[in-house]
C-alpha cells in the first residue's frame, strides 16, 4: 500500500529531545546513587531512552533506503 506525503503513518517524534530526556533521567539517577532499586530502574529507563533515540533514526533511514531500492 503506497502512502503519500500527506498520509504518512506514525507520529513526528523529536529523537534529539527523547535522547536528551534519557540523558537527564540517567544523570539524575546517577546523582542520587544506584543504591535503591527505584533509582536503578530509573537509570535503566534513561539508558533505554538513549538507545532508542539513537537507533530509531538510523532504522528509519535504512527503511527509506530499502524502500527506494525496490
């Protein structure tokens, strides 16, 4: 199914802001220490946001390249 520019699916996500939020969350968890389970979970969440914000644009470009080749 062809999707034109006006009918693109998905949301416009600002991955730089997501990455920045992940960095802030991870930094706050580190400043408070990782002694309690709650702060470790918060740190893990921040790291996950950072990984996702890095990988998502790359995967989007790969998908666009593959679509252009077909």
